[in-house]
C-alpha cells in the first residue's frame, strides 16, 4: 500500500521486501529519501540503516513501525530524521515525506 500511495502522489518508488537485496542494489547519492520498516526479515531496519550509512553518510532515512517497543528503541539509538508510526493516514504520510524532502 505504501508504494501505491506514494506513486499516486507522483513519487518514484523502488520497493523491496528483502532488505539484503535492497542493500545489494543500493546506489549512493541516488535516493532522495529511504523509508525503512524496523521489523524486516533477515536483518532489521536498524541494521540496514547502519549498512546504508556506511555506503552513503548523507542518505536521508526515516523509520516506519507499528510496534511501540521497536519505536522507542529506534528513537533512542538512531539519529534519523523522523519516524512514521503505522498506521498513518495517507495525507499525513505525504506531508511528512514532503517535509523530509524539503529539509536540508
């Protein structure tokens, strides 16, 4: 659904279900924003965040999560731009993403 909502709002989206494959395909200085779910198979969003930052320190990354415990852990230990709590209304999601993209 996230991909559909973003594409309906004229964003170009690369979507991965497998974080290992996403990391393998990652290109530095290519993405304007990376949205990571905290809970993923194989490696979690925090681990993927660290690996992406090793390859591109300037990447804008935000986390998305439904779990309160995971949210609190990520918020405490990760210097990311923002967190999106699921569920999120489509209009609010687009507002947050636009704010992130316009923030230097």
